[in-house]
């Protein structure tokens, strides 16, 4: 039986709803797929919902066209990074997911890791290369700090865009150059050999709830952009097959990571479970996760008794603003 009740949710009370999708980031293609899925689901549940692509129309049209709340299905820059959230705050239009600060922090993998480290949460050792640091000497020195293999990624991208696994130092220069096409700084992380996991969270504060963990099994460990969204070669295990005590421990850690960043509404943490000692390491937090047919939050929610359409409706019902000001308050 589902732990989620929607009997107090009345779709007609939401008014005119915009599903923000597309946008201008490198993840535009995936965002359009996510947004269309959400749009269809909300309409199925009786919501007066419309697609809205910020690349095609100015955001201010949300105000002039009378939209009352927004479901953010944008991924990456100018959608998941606090910019759209800030614009919606200024317009006074409630939106799904995390607020301005949490969104802007979580989209930056470097800042996310710093906050997690300050909270004593495990994340792989890393080296950040600024443009000035991206020299052959510094890149060759990465093996001393991180060992081989190691991962190179742009800190502000998702969907495995610009990510490389460096097996040999001869591959490192090209990997850094690829990541630098998407970001000024480049994040290099020690590779954690083991199982890839993801854990979604719904809700806010003390009421936030971790969903069942999904264990990801990709061919040769290649859980890349193509395999994530456009093939059926990846196997997803939910239930994860982990021991109950271990799953609960990881879920508790993910909730702590979610709260440390100030996330709300929903999110999804990606992790690696090290094979040598079964220790879990946090990789990143997604504050506007994918909602495509291959996406992991809907898969986990379904395993927890929450169908896709109800998941979308629940997230929309939790749309809010960062600050609920009291009339007459003074500073």
C-alpha cells in the first residue's frame, strides 16, 4: 500500500500550470522528454497544464499569461542552477523543487562536495583544475593524488555530459580538454570501483523521505549519456538487492546530504558503493531529476507504491517559494 495520500490534492485548485522544459542547457534534449512526460501526466490527473520552453519565450510571459505555479522539468544551467528559481521568486510564482540557494549550490559539484565534506559525509577525493591549472604538468601529477583510473568531469553539467574515465595518463589531457568545453574549471575525482547507486528523496526538512535505492548495472560500467536515455542495455534493480540494514544506512546518509544542501521538494543523489569494503560515496545531488521513461525517480517511486502520474501531482502540490513574507513585516 502506498505511503502517499493525495486525497487532499485538488488539481483544479492549482490554476493554470506551466511545465518548464527545454531551455538552453546541454541537457535540452532530455529536458524536453522529461517535460512532455510530466505534462501528459498532469493533464491525465486533471491539471490545467501547458508546456513552456524558456528558449522560445521570455520567462516574464509566465506572469502576463496568468500562470499560477510551475513544474520545473529543466535540467542543468538556466533551469536547475537557481536562475529560473530566482526569476520565479521575483514574479511570485510557486515552483517545484529546491529554492535559489540550494539549486545554485547543488548544480556545482565542487561546492556540493565542500559542504558534504564539512558535514563529514563521504565523497571521493578530488582535484579541481582552474583554467590556469590545466597544464600538462598538473594533469600528469593527478595520478599521484588520485591514482588510476580517475574521473574527469565539468562541475556544472549533468547526464554524464563531458565526463571521461581516465584509464591511462595518456588519456588525461584529452579528458580535461573535453570537460573544459563545458566549464571553466574541471573536476577530477578518484574512481570508486564498485556498484553505482541512486537514491531519490521526496519532501522537505524533517518530513523528507528517501525512496528505495536503485542499483544500476551498465555494460562495462558505461552508464553514459547514450545508455542513460537512448538504449535498453542498462539493467536497473529496484529493489536494489542490498541488505536491508545497508540500504537504510545509505538512505539515512542521503537524507543528511539532501538537508545539508538545503534541498526541498525532491532530489536524487548519485552514489558509488565501493566493492572492497562496501562503503558508499556521494557523487552529486540532482535537484531537478530526469522524468523520462528511462528515469530513476519514477522507477523508485513506483517501487514505493507511487505511480508516475501521482508522483507528478504530488510534486506539483508541494510547489512553493523560498520566502513566504508576512504582510506588515519590517526589517
